[in-house]
C-alpha cells in the first residue's frame, strides 16, 4: 500500500490471537499498512451503511408511481438508455465525429 499524506502514530490494543494472526499473514514491516488499509475499508463500509440508514424511507412510491412494478422499471431504464444514446450522438455530431 502506498502512503498518502502525513502519517500519525497510534497506539492500539488488540486481542493476542488477532495480533498473532496478523503477524502470520502479513510480512514484517507491512503491518501498519495492512491495518491502515483494513481500517480504511471498514470506514468506507461504515460510511456507506450510515448513508443508507439516513436515506432509508426517502423513496416514496406515490412520487414514482411509474416505477412501482418491475415491468415499468425495465421500461424506464430503457428510456434512460435511449436518451443517453441520443445525447451521445448529438455530442458526437457537435464535435464533428
């Protein structure tokens, strides 16, 4: 793992079994990078979970009646894709491609 930005030393205490397992899997001199990467992945997952919890209930069927049935969703996605193709074609024409 490549270090980015400034580093700060932290002192953490973990169970002996966990420390042994880390040492058995991670080459000497790479433990800090391993733990930093693991914490970074955990934090990303935690942030995503918190965002999902915060957004829970935001979708209201009455505001999106056209998407309440699977077949309607398929139609909606197809229309978005078609509109995207049309925009891309117009952009290509504007750029002389």
